[in-house]
C-alpha cells in the first residue's frame, strides 16, 4: 500500500479540539470526493493526538475501520463507509 497516493491530513501543531474539528472536515470532504481510504498523521510523541483521534474514530458512523500504519506508527490509515 503506497500511502502517498491517499488523501492525507497532518495534525502536527494542532491542539486536540482543533485537530478533531479538522479530522471531521477531512472525513466529510473525503466522502464528498468519494475517497474511502485516507491517512491522518498524528505523530508519535506522547500519544495525545492519536488517542483523541482513536476516540473520535471509534464513535464515528462514517468510519469502517482504522489502524496504525505498520511502517510509520505516527500515522493512521482510515477506511470510510461507502454510501
């Protein structure tokens, strides 16, 4: 899987609230463009953004599944539900 070919959102420098706002926009825009596999870069640090992202994704009805990229653990691959 070549991640650079998928729409990507980089959350570096964002606080949790703004990051989740951007993730929500990114998911909605991706669905409008019929892009069902996306990548969010959250970094590896203390896991604050990753944990916030996973809590958001777990509750979202637009998300089919998600997992940490095995090559770069600072990013998450998300598959969206096709409508």
